[in-house]
C-alpha cells in the first residue's frame, strides 16, 4: 500500500496548488536557462548569418561586435586577392531608433554588397536586394512586411524581403540594406551640419569606410593560415569564424551569463528552501499519524518512504508543470527563449537532489516523533 | 529478577518501576508494579491523573523503557532490567493491538485500507490484506462503511474500525487508551461489548486505561493505581 500516494490523493487540492506554485518557480528557473541560451543563439545568429570563414577588421580590434572597427572600403578588393579566398564582402553595422506608427522601432541595420557575402542567408518571404538604393530586408520581428515603406534618416526604404530570427545579441531585430545606403546613413551629414563642416574647411569625403570584410575560403584551406596572411597588413586584423564566435559568447554575453547564472542560483536556493519548508510542513501536519504508525509497528522505512516519495512527487510534478508552463509561454517573451533538453535534464536532476535533501528535514522530524504521542488523546 | 512466572498470563509484570529525572527532580511514575492479565480478560487500569496508568500502558506497549523490573508479553520475556528484544516495533506489530481515544485512523486511508495496512506491514499480500480487513469490518458490524473515509464515519463506527485494526494481526494483547471517552453511553456500551467479544473469541487479553466509570462494570478486573503504586486489584466479574 503506497501511503504517499494515498495521502496525496486525500489532499489532492492542496498538493496540486503547492505543485503549481513550485512549478511557477521552477518555470522561472527554466526561463532563465532559456533566456541565456536565447541570448547566445541571438548573438551567434548575427555572426553566423554571412556564412563567413574569416572576419577582417581594424588592426588590434575585436570588432565589429565587441568593439568598433573602421577600415577602408577598398579592403574587400585586397582581401579577394588573397590566396584561399573565394568571395568577400564589405559590411557595416549600426543601430537606429526611429519613430514609426506612433511608437519607437529600434533595430540594427546591416549594410552589405548585394551578391557578395554579408547578406541574409535565407528569406522567409519576398526577394533579395535588387537595387543599390532604398530597398530593405527586415526581420519579421520588426513587424514590417514586403511592400511597407520606412523612413530612415532622410531616405524612405521599401521593404522587399523578410527574414526570420535575425536579431542582435541584445535582442534588437536586424534589417539589411545595401552598403551604399548604409554608408550614407552612417556618414552623410544633415544639410545644416554639412554646411558647418564646409565652412570649417573640412572635406565631406571619406564615406567609403566599412566596419568589416567577411570572406569565404576554399574548402581545404585552413582559416588560420589565411588569417595569418591578412595580418601581415599592419592596419588589419583577421579573426576566424570560431574566434569571432568565442568573442561573442565569451565576452559580449559573458556578463549577461554571470548575471543570469547568479540570479538562477538564487532562484534555485529559494526553491530549495521552499521545497524543504513544504516537506517539513507536510510532515508536521502528519505528526499524529506518524506516531500512530510507529506505535502500531510500522518500520522506519515505511515512514521515510512516505516522506521521500511525497517530496520527489512534489518536486517532479512541480518541475513538469514548470516545463509545461514555460513551454507554453516562451514565445510571448520579448526576447528569444531557447529550451534545450539538456537544461531540462540538469534542472530535473537538481530538483531531485534538492527534494531528497529537503526531505531529510521531514525525515529527521518524523524519526524523532515519539510513538507515545498517539496515546493519551 | 525472578524467572518463575505465571505461564498462563499473556501480560505479566514483576516489580516494574519507572522514574524520571534524578535527585531533587526525580519523579517515580511507577513503583514496583506487578500485574498479570490472562487470555479472555478485560482489565481496567484506573486511577487519578498522575497515578501512573499512562506510564504503565506505555511500558506494556514497549515504547517506554522501565527503570527496573521484569515483563513478559505472550510467551516472550521482553524486559529483564533491560530490553531483551532488539526490534520492539516488530514485537508491537505482531503481538499488540492498539485502540485509541480518538481512534487515530489514518485520515488518508479508507476504513478498509486502515485495517489492511497493518496486515500489509506484517507481510500479507494486498488482496489477502483487503479480504481479511473486510472480514473484520463485517465481524464488527461496519462492513457497510468499508469504502468510507474516516472523516465521514461516526465516532462509534470509527472506534469499531479502530478495533478491527487492532485485531488485524490477531494479537493476543490489546491495549486501549480511553476507548470510550469520546463516545456517548450507548456507543460506549457497544464498544465494550465488542471488546468483550474479541477478548472471549480471540482469547486475547485487553488492558483498558479509562476514567469512564460507566464502563467499570464491564471489566473482569480493575487495577487501581495511585502515585505509581498498584493500590488494589478488584475482581468485578470472571470471564465466562
């Protein structure tokens, strides 16, 4: 006869409510895992989009994501001539924040040369850029659709294509425009500012600057070897795709990971305390029954089994409810939440261990109950 | 301690003493109490508060170690200046049934499960335990409440289920702690009738701690305790 199951069945309402509460807490823990995973995926999405093998940036910089980087626009032509490079493209990155439909729309603009590396890998709908001016491919999280138009700077852009899941490490959606348009956006001054600069005798030139050049290599060429060749130009730094990803995950997302890790640890500690208190209270509520069981001769293993089974049932039910909860709402989070099976398994194992430790309090209490408590009214 | 005993008795105590504390704080709860209870007997342990009857019940239940003396339950000498059995809980399970003032049925088990649980703890299969539990409930006249939860049965019915649970392992000794205190006169009478029947039919020795004078005339013998002493022993009616 399973006493734990029967006690749970008898107090089903209370048990379910407790599980729901615990499930919400564990759901938040799982969400924190998911948010971190999403942050990493977001960060890597941008760096993986050009499908590049090599990133060429300003010398002694870890750009274009971790640091700013500016290199001459003709660098791409030089890179294309390096042995092992099959294709190269110039790219620029800049954040914009515009007013649209009464609200603010913040996104990152990537400028690339149509037909060269640097543009979106795939489109959800619409077409690639066909002209060098005033066309834009936007991620669907901007809410823009093909046919929509958008004022950015002093130019109106037409949306011609839509991507999916293209966001920056900070969660902002991405939009692609031609390199020329992006350079104008980045470097062209407003008429008033331009007049001031002219009056100061400063040339308005120098717009042909890019943030990086991405290069694709021949299959059997080692990226490190090509990077070494590029580094011989003193004004350039070459990073392999792996190095670029390491910079993003190890540096750009590092602080967020620490923050989320600490917060998750606190949540887990709170969960452990709550589980321990629940188990302890559940045991306290059964002092008389435990005393009766001891008096009529039930062995300790029966009583310990009841408490431990209830603790594990509580923890695992809470965990499953948490998984169900977070799985059903994860798409409504403003940022990407990525739930991975291994994170679930780790959390389930942690919950199991916490439940076993927490049930120790209840077991200790139960074992200390004097069977004489069952006598004497 | 003497080893010659009245082998017919199911419960036999010789000079059992129990004190708590030492020196100025020493309290003698039991002072050389010697009693014997025979099969088929219902005996009452009565006395004012603090007389030692609960202490004596706890000693016989093997949940309180005496300070000195000798005690035999059924055929086993369980105490001779120290416990002689290592697993007292198993001893209780096999040899002693308990009836409580507030029945102490487990609220999360139905009446049948409350009785069957004791049998399962003794190693009976689930189906065998259930069959025997229903048999006992029928025997005690509460078979119609076999699926009821304790909270939904009356005090009298709950006490009958409690008696069924006490009888489940066919113990030779049943200890009852104020079994009628929470019942009206009619139900108290019914419960005592049932206990008499159990004592007679199962050849069990039943010890009842009680303040309830209404039921004193249902005992075969009454042991009067005062200040830890066995003050007197009174025979009310011999078991038939």
